[in-house]
C-alpha cells in the first residue's frame, strides 16, 4: 500500500525539487559572496592607513592571509554547530528542524544586512578594529548558515534520493551564478565597492527568497507525505528505543561518509587556494591574471561541477553502484599533483612547471565535473542505507562529513605553497 501511495504521489511542477535547488543556492551564497569579494577586502577595505602605527604590520599579515582567515573563521564554527545539531536533535521531528531553519535564516538575513552596512562605512584610521568587527559578523553568519545547511540535509534525507542531490545542485548553481556576476560586474564597473555591495545585496535577496519559499513547502502533498511518513515510523518505535542509534546509522553509511569527506577534502585542498593562484603561462586565452582566474578557475569549475551534479539525475545509466563510488572518489587525488605542476606561484616555486594554459583549462573542467558527480552520488546514496525513520539523521551526518571535508581541505591547503617552494626539487 505504501509503495503504491509513493508511486502515485508526484512533486507537482517539480516545486519541491526546485525549492531545494534554491535552498542549495542559499546555503552556499555566504561563502561564495566572501571569496568573490576578496579584492574588495584585501585591496580596498584593509589597505587603508591606520591612526595606530603598530597596526600596519598586522594589516599586512591579514591581507596576505585573508582567504585562510575567512576559511578558518567560516568552517570551524560551521563544523562545531553541525556536530551539535546532530547530537542535540530538534524536538518535534521535521517541524523542529523547520523551526531551527527559520531562526537561522533570520539571523543570516540580519548578518547580511549588517555586512552591507559595514561595506559602506568609512574605516580609514581604524581598519584593524573594523576588520575584527566585520569578522565577528562573518562568524555569526557562518554559525547560522551551518545550522541551516545541516537541518536542510536532514529534511532532504527524508525525501526520495534525488532530493538530496537537488541541494548539491543548488550549491554549484550558486557558484556559477556568482562567477557570472563577478565577470559581469567587473566588466561594467571595476570599482571594488560597487562589486562588493552588488554581491552582498544579491546574497541577501536570495536568502530572503529562500526564507519565503520555506513557508510554501507544506502546501505540497508530496512533501507532507514524506515528512509525515518519517514522523509515523519514528513514533512507532518502542519507548526504550527512542534514543537515536547514532553508531548503527554511522556504521551503515560510513563508506558514503568517507566518500563525501574525501571529495570535499581533495577539492578544497586545491580550490581556490592553488587553482586561484595559477596564472597564464602561454597567453593562449588571455594574459590578464584576473580574467584568467575568473573564467578559467571559478567559472569553468562551477559550471562543470553543476554539469556533474545533473548527470546522475538525467543520465542515471551512468551512475556507479554505491560500492564502487569510493574508487572514483579516491582516484580524484591525482588532481592535487596535477595542479601543483601547473603555473602556480611561478615566481616563488622550485617545483618545475609541467602544464600550460590549455592543460589547466581541461584539468579544471574535469576537476569540477568529478567533484559534482562524486558529491552527488555520495549525498544521494547515504540516506538510502538506513530505514526511513533514520534517513533524516543520515542526511545530517552526511552534511557533517561534507563540512569536515571543507574544514580539512581549507586547513591542509596551507601546505600547498610550502610544497611547491621546497628545495627538494
């Protein structure tokens, strides 16, 4: 009877699928907003005179390590709140998750509005104080974003397999949209302040749109059926078994958790820390470092990752069986030495440069494609290894290992410059 009901229920107009794609965009927009505004912070807001002479040294260090500081300040709180969110589950099932999402999105919207305000404030004479205040806003934003992301994968895990992939698709659509916006805004108005305010305003509007759409989910009979089915199976548990069996769930999805972690670790190890610092070698496409980075790093990576996300959905015959995904995921490690031997930090390296611009462009395309496809497989398969009553927890655990992969990638990326500068070569 239940299978018949599932087969009859349809996601009318793909509303829920598209809503989850939109939420995927909303989840990643804060990160993309900041990394694409790096020029605004490094060369505009943080490159001003201070009234305190001793601050000059600190400001130089901050500018040189801006991306690493942002990576640490975003992924560390994200990892902590994601773990806490799993082990202190929301009361009330999916409705409890929805409440947490609602509160976290309100905090995100307030933080984004404060961010626009801080971008417009004149910080001449007090750049260090301004930076720490700005960083505190970022931390609050990323804490709220971590709750939003983790809870939403808990919601998506209760729906059929492709809906977890919808969130992943949205994340890569977000990167593509921001890359196109960065290229367009730089072409129209190369003023860093204009570009930054544009990024922050669009990010705020997207999160507001996600917030509004959230209240329309329950108008879908399809959505309500899967949410209520998970509630029924959970309430059917005997009283003594009400405690969530985290170990059992983790054991069942541990291979997929490894796959998720490894995909994002490899990607964040070199993107954008290494790939963003690869400059034209042959001048085949362009000799302009900024255009080369925007097009052949951010845009191609995000477009190819989005294509990789879509392939499992629209070409399902290409999908690997769950027990073979780890081979595909581990094979991606070859991209790390590949990008190290592209024209990365050409004036500082001792490691020989092997690959030119064409090889880099081809490599970044397949790097993005395999990231998108591998992450989609792992995120889709993970909730299917457990009973429907535990699918939400499995989805949240998968999101935790996604964040752990981001965290590990951001921090191991610090070693990249040291590797290419070592005197061994």
